[in-house]
C-alpha cells in the first residue's frame, strides 16, 4: 500500500514543480513590465543575449584553470569582459527627438542648445550635423584608453550609448571641419538619453572608440536637459 501511494504522489510533485517554474517565469515578465519600457527592453536583451554567453565564458575559464592555464582572478575577469558583440537597438526603442537646453555653462558656451530631428542634430551656436546609425555601445565599454562611457557620464555599466556616424549634409561633399573639434573634422557622435537629460560626446573623424583609442580622439563632452 505504501509503495502505491508514493507512485501516485510522484506525478503530482512533478506537476507542482512545473507550475512553480511557470509562475517564476511569469513573475520575471511582470517585473520587466513594471520597469520603464526602455529599461525593460535593455534588461530582457541582457538576459537573452548576455547571460548565456557569459556563463559559457566562465565555464571555459574554469576548464583552463583546472589545466593550469586559467590565470586565476585575472583570467576570470577576462572571461566576464565584453565579447566584442555590439548591442542592437530594439525596433521599439523611442527615437531621440526634440529640443534640449544646455545643462551647464560648458554646454551653453559650446552648443547653446540642441535640436534632434531625425538624422539631423542642430545646435543654437550654428553648428549642425547629419548622422547615420552605427551601433549601440554599453556603458561599461571603453571609448578611449582607461575610460569607459559609464565612468565619464556617471551612468550604469549596462547603459545603452547610441553611436552615430557623422555624414555629409549634402551628398558628394565632405564633412566640414568644426570648431567643436578644434578645427578638425568630426566623425562620430555618442548619445546617452536619460529621461529629460542627454549627454553628448563628439569624436574626431579618424576615431575608433575602444580600449586602445587615444584620449585625443575625443573632441568634447556636453550635458543637455529638456526644455
């Protein structure tokens, strides 16, 4: 009698475990929906694309450690570092549009204010750029040697930094030098949009933001706020 009872209860326990798993997934979805939409998308992207590769990298490190080639803590840090795959902006992410005022005196002197309208970025001081999407960088990424977007902009490590190429306003013409780059030709704009605030970084034409890039690649960093 006892054996039969155990066999009857086992399927019920398995069913309860399945229900618990489904409820856990539902709770995760509801938590994501409770966050601001853009942050939820970023969190879901991280769970979907970053968590599994990171686990694989750590597993690889553990295997090398057993064989004496794991490099200890240094190797673990390398395993958890970025894999070089750029983040991709979701189609539902809100585009940056509207007018923004300078958030400090440095932005007031250099830009005056800024208007974002599609591909165009116009400043009250008369400068204007036509841009094209490049990729999404993470806040933890280095833009020059020894500096990350998160550190410079006081942002989270998983903040999404929009990188745009600067292209000619008129086709067939080169991008013109700009006083914002000390008379050099600008080539890249990095934007971080946080509610009513925008941080803007401008890079020279030859710049390739990354851990090996020289500090001189950066033309300037300015803070703007919604008008």
